[in-house]
């Protein structure tokens, strides 16, 4: 991702949130895997985060569609929108919850069903437990009730 493209992403993002009448400080960072992180700092984040992060996910989807049309990148790029570190804090919480649930499964030898979660959150749990050799994880069910089952490794 070139510096020119990052500036364009920042400019378009600022305009997007200004038109929606949201005042926010915007920070843009790029990683090697073509992911552009857009971090917002704002006074009333709950309006854009929504229940269980649903509004945040929908806003990210809409912003990604706009950016893909307006930014001429060399290849595909991905957007990760976060507001007041909501996703970062949620990921830390999910990793800890997954570890505790996995420890419980190992002790009791009974599978554990986690509550339904969006794909982003399920991915965090799967990755958090992937290196453990004593449990396996599986996503089951259909959206919006799709959830993770943690089982003891056979």
C-alpha cells in the first residue's frame, strides 16, 4: 500500500464520517498483509459500535465498499475499522474466555458450547486455541446462531 493510497484512504474516511455527522480523530496504519487499519477515537463510540459490534461491522463493510471504488490500489486490500480500541479489547477478552473454557473442557472432559458470535470473534477464539494440543474447536450452526464448540482432543 503506497503512502498516496493511505492518504486517500484517510481523506475518504474523514469525509465519510463527517457526512454522517460524527466527529472523530482518525489514525490509519498499514500492514504487510494488505490490511489497512482505520482507528477512530471519539467521545460517543457506542453509537457506531452498536449491540455486540454489529453496527461497527456494518459500517466497516460500507466503508470498505466505498474505499475500493475510490482508491486505485495495486491489488486487493482489506479494511479493519476499530473504534476506541473496541475490537482490540474484545479480542483480548475472547482469548481469555477461550483459554478458560478450554481449561474447563480438559478438566471435565465435556464439550463446551460458547455463545453465538460473529465470524470475526469466532476467528479470534479458533486462533487462540489453535496451538493447544489438548482441545479442538469447531464452528457449528447457522448465522446468527453460529457458535463454537470446544472439545477435548481425542
